[in-house]
């Protein structure tokens, strides 16, 4: 073997060995095990790069993404069991992220809703509050469980809720509202009062019918929940005559018609209770003294006074003065 050929073979062999080592290294990198036997997730916040998002927890995945020159999509990437680094990197680079189930509860305040949602998505509670705390949003929040991407921000969440509200208000439901002489906002406002009046869904259509009767007759609603809202104290069990003098647009003992907006975020079942309100002649109601949470209904004031005295006697007997 001449010297030139020997040198060529040596150079070629070294190159091949180097390539083999390189290929083996990359293979080991791509196939490096990532994850754990149980459920596990990677959360990548908007604006993060691979190094910031993955270097500390999953450096193999970050190295694959960096070597490939891939961009990454924010989101929540979950798996079960051990995965190869290349598989995980490819999912992150192509945005194959998870949707999450986001329960949005019926609450009295936006702060409670924001506090419930914030731990489940990327947006913090302050940003959610700012996005939802507008006059138009208060009656466009439909409690439900939604499927969203984990990385959605507060404004995207608000847009989603507005879209869901539009979808909920079908043509048939709009016709029902209009037949009652109510706008969508007014239906939500009345439903919020009805939900605070009764925790019994079966009774809700009757309560809604009573308030609609009072509206038609231009009577004051005299709804205790609106007074508690105006006073800022939901713990009050016994309202006093002095309470009814508070100057507030939500005081329905002084102001005619519905208050300017909902006093809570009502559940859809209470919206339906208003739209499908029971037709009857009741104008008055009072909580029953049996602790059932239901009401005694009356068509005239004399009967209502008898019902009210029974309830007040129970409060006195239990020494409930506030």
C-alpha cells in the first residue's frame, strides 16, 4: 500500500469515526428518555425560548430544539410515561399542546372568579380581573366548563366568554326574552336576583314569575338580595327598616324596576328559569320558617303579612336580630 493511499485511508477512517461518534451522540440525544412513569407536563409561557423554558428541567429537549433550529409554541405539553427527547421536542415545535378543562363557577364577585381561574391558566388573577371588570362583561359570563389552551391570556379569555355568551343566546332564547319585555342584560340581572333568593332550582321559575308580575304592575321589586348587595354584606339574615333607606341604585326598596346590573354571575339554569318563568298571580313571597330554604307565596298583602309574621317569629325565637 503506497503512502498516499495509506494517508487517505487514515483520514477517511478518522472522519468516519468522528462522524460515527457524532451520529451516536445525536442518536443518544434524540432518544434520551424524558419524563416519568406517571402523568407529567411541560408548561411553556408565551415569550419564552427553549433555553429559558427547558434548560433547567429538560435539557435534552432544549438541545434537540436548539440543534434543529426550531421555534417553539407556548402551551402545556403533557404525556404519560417515558418519552424520547426528539418526540417531545417535535411536539413543542409543532404546537401539539394540550387543551385543559377550565371550570368557570357561578360566583358573587369577579374577584372570586378570577381567583378560581388564575391557578389553572397562565394569566394571573389581576389581569383576569382587569379584562372582566367591565360593564359589558358582567352579563356575558356563562358559568360552564370550557376547553381552552393553558397559555391563553386574560383578553383571550374575555373574548372566549363573549363568544360563548353569543352562542348561548340562541334565536329562541332571544325571542323568549323579548316576549317578556326584557333585554339579555335584564334577563341576566333578574336571574342573579332569583338565584340569590332561592337555592332550590325547582322554585326558581316561580320566583322569577313573581318578580315579572311586579315589574308588569310597576311595583317595587323589594328584593332583599339587592339590598344585601347594596350594603355589601351577604351575611345579614335579618334586614332592618333602616337598611332599606340606603342610597344605592341597587336598593330595590327605593328604586323602581331592575337594578343597573347583575348582583352575581348566575348559573344558566337560573337564566332558563327567567326565560321560562312560571305564570301565576303571586306578588309576594317570604322565606318559610321551617329552614327548607323555600318560600311561602301570596297573592295579596294580607296573606303576605301572615307569612312574614311566622318567619319573624322564628327569627325571634332563634335570637336572630341581624
